[in-house]
C-alpha cells in the first residue's frame, strides 16, 4: 500500500520531504471515517498537539472532489491531535470573510484555497499581521507567495491541461472538445487553455454541471453539430460520466478523458470507457495543507524549498488503474 | 362591474353593445398563442442559422431537454395559475432521488420500495408546503424559499452522513433497477431517431393537465383560487384544498423527474437541481402564465418549456461562442416574452370604441 503511492508522488513532486510525508500518510491508515471518536494520534506518529487550524475553501457544496480534500485534512488533523474547523463559500468576498473570521477567532494556522487570489489577499495579509501562518492549497499556484502564503500544495492547472493536450495529440486527437461545467472559473479555464496550447483545434463548451440531463443533451447537441470532434475532455469526474451517456446516445466515436477521479470514473477507466484521468490527488492536498501547518508550528519546518509542492498532474489509465481503484473506493484517491 | 350586477335591467342593452371578437381575435386571446408564435419564430431562426439543428435526431434531443424541464413545469404552471409559487421544486427533484437511492442501498431493499417511499416523502413535502401557505397566510414565495434552503442543506448533510460522500452509491446492480429504468429512463429508436421515454410522459402530463384545467370542476377551482381567492371562497370553492393539492402535484412531478434522473444516471450528486426551480417558472411565464395567477394553460407551459429547450440547445447547434451562452439565452427569452406580449396586445386591442 505504501509503495505505489510513494512512487507516484516521487515522480510527481520530486521533493524529498513531501515523499516522506505521503509515506507517513499511508502508514497511519487510509480510511478516514472508520473511527470517529478521539482526537488522539493514529499509530506511532501521533501527537496530541492541541492546535486549532482553520481550513477555508471555495467549495460549491455537493461536489465529491471536496470530500477527498476534507478526508485528507481530517486524517492529518486526527493524526496530530488537531482541531480542524472547516468552512467554505464559493463567493470570493464571503470566502475572504471566512478567513477573517478565522483570524478573529485566533486559530493557530489557516489553510486556504486561492481560487481568487486578489479578492483574498487582504484577508491573508491580516492573518500574517496577526502572526497566524497561512498555507495555500488546490489553487493559487502563481500568486500564493505574492499574497503572503508560506507554502502551496496543489496541481499546476495549465501544466495539467498542456500535458493532457500533448498526450491526446500524440494519440491522434484532431478536434478535442473541452467541457467547462462552471462558468467563470479561473482554474477550469486554465485547464482548457492548457489543452488548447497543445492541441490548437480545441473548442470549449459550457454546460450546467448542477443538472445532469442538461449536460447530456448539450453534449449530444454539440456532437451532432460538429461531427469532427474526436476527443472530449471533461474537467470533473461526474461530468465525465454524463459525457459517456452523450457519446453513447449520439453514436459518436469520440474518445473521453477527464480531470479528477471518483469511484465510477475509476471503474470506467478500468472498463476502457475513459482513456485516462488527470488526477490532482485532492486527498493529498488536504492532508499536506494541514500536516504542513502542524510541522511549521511544531518545528518551524518549511516544505517545498520556497517552491510549490505539486500533487499533480498524475495520470490514471488502464496501466495503473488496478492499483488505484481500491483507493478511489476508499475516498483517498 | 359591481354596477352591472346592481342594475340587472341594463343587461340586454349591454349585450347588444358588447364588442364581439372575430374568431382570429378569440384565437389570439388564448394564453398559448403568443408563445406558439414565439416558438415558431425561434424554431425557424435556428433552422436557418444552425445546419445541425435540421435533423430529426436533433429535434428529439431538444424534446428530451425540454421534457426534463417541462414535466415539472406542468405542475408549476398549474400552481401559478392557482396563484402560488414553489421555489423548492428544483431541489425536491434531487431529494426524491436521494431518498430512493440511499434508503435502498443502505438497507439492501428492492428499489421499488424506495421509489414508493420516496413518492410518499415527496408528497408529504408538497403537503407541508401547501399546508404552511394556507395556514399561515405567509406568501408561498417565502415559505417555499424556506423549504428550498432546508432541503438544499438536508440533501447535502444527510447524504454525507449516510454515504460519507456527497453523491449516492451506484444503484444499477440492485433489485428492481431494470424495471424502474424501463419506466422512468428508457429510450427507444424510431427510424433514425432515439426517443426518450420522458418525452412521452411529458406529453401525457400536458394532456392530463390541459384536461383538468379546461374540462373539470377542479380546473375551474384552480382558476378561481388564483384569480381571486376571497371571491372563490365566497362561492364555495375549497381554496385551501385546491392549493395544497397543487403543491402536492408539484411534488409529485418533481418526484417523477427525480426518478428519471436517478435511473438514468445511476448516481446522484446531492448538490444538484439548484436553480432549476426558476427554469420551471420561466417556462410557465414564457408560455403565457400570469405571475399574478388566474391566467394560463397547460399547452402554453409546454410550449414555454420547449422554447427553453430549443434555445439552450440551439445555441450549441449553431456553434456560437460558449462564453456568451447565457447572454444569448437571456436575449432569446426576452424576445419570446415580448413576441408573446405583442401578440396578446394585438388580440385584445379593442377595435370598436
């Protein structure tokens, strides 16, 4: 269990400390929800530190992706006897208020996503001036240092998009379609822009990710409007499953790749219906964000050597799906 | 009006004085005609600009998209004719599916049991909405806004509690799946086109609703309750029962679409359905239903849903820049409502003085 995860991360991150951390994550168990009670440490690495950390994200409620971030964060909190306060709001100004709330309640550290760095810069600065360490994760790779966050754990979305674009171009893609499920998201646009930079014929489409039937019919419509589409790139696992339905019903021969994973998408990769997934390992993002705050408070450790720690892009395809499927079912991958 | 009732002898004179509308004007005065004209205009427009729109297969994709909105809109339209709103209609769809999926999966019970339980639960929610509205006299806009938030939170909270994730487990291996799938989410081929079964259900519900509204006593009650609840009550219409019944009808058709979504996609995201409540209301309004109640009909609401489906997919068929999608959609809907209004003005304008 330790081996494949450690090997993968080493390939991805190439940062020795991160590898050690991930390995530690594994040794203390992968299923976060099995034992609910107790803040005591798990295994021998446990510590009853008593820290209180706040985690603030731009999660839109109801996306399975964030379950994994939270599962990772909770596991790290449990291992180290940390009280973790989670809050979220997709709206930038409200997320800034949530960070300010955490500062006001004098937590020991803050982990936040920086999907809208400019809007959050003020709140992050006020945390810094209150001597509360802030780490960023999931989004904000280019701006985290500028707004004053100490470390960053996440994927490089543009790089992820470019790598995916290269890979499908090599596989013969002529006309990919990139499906954006939430209008106006910087991270999603960056992924599609990345795909387009490697496969210039890429076209974008916007769908309503909160309504599966309308995603299917919109994709069906697009596939019949433009029969030259030979690859579909979805940016979230639930959308990939909708796309499968649309491909099926429109009789198109387009192939499908997706960002992120869930249990059903992992199964579809195993069944050969999805070519591959570009995974950014949300569990690791949540885990490392909390773990790094702990290490910083405890020992003054710095992870990443002043550079972002990459949790992706990590490819999941027919070759490694057998090893990864059980982790996906566990909500840890 | 009160004057005429006080002076019955004037009646014959009034009859002779009355403006008699020609058949064309009487036709134009019907609520659905404006929407029909708008639908034809938009249809022809997309036929012209979007080559991919011209195939029969595309028409049925549009009909499918319209049906998933249109089925609930049938009930929402009736409710609006009855003078009330339901903002919880979008999330009830998701709630219904979640109840069915989680109940059966956790306890390993045949899915039919869960489907019926979910039906009972949805109807109870509809009853609660209606009961609170008629009991408290608080506008339904506020009551159902409350249920909307409660359900939205409960959908996420309960799902997370039960499954440990915010989506339900895959149910397509469970007992009862294939028969439920056949009822709610199957499709069949006619020649070259795939027809989704929801399109047929939609037609059935529209016909049923039209029949109730135009041909039955209950239909008259609905118009009366929405037109003027006090006078309706005065002439013996059971306004409270009518309104509670209408809320339950919305819940029933919400349940129906919830079943479709569940059995078509096998899993449900707990956050889904939010925002759709407005699409139902838009469909009803574009179809000529008055926001103030008392006016509208089933065919109009169906055409409204069709206009929405046609516009949202027509933009894709035309291959327009996706960033502008919502803007196009807004312009199209505004145009539809304006054509609707214009046609109605034409029809009701008095030609004799």
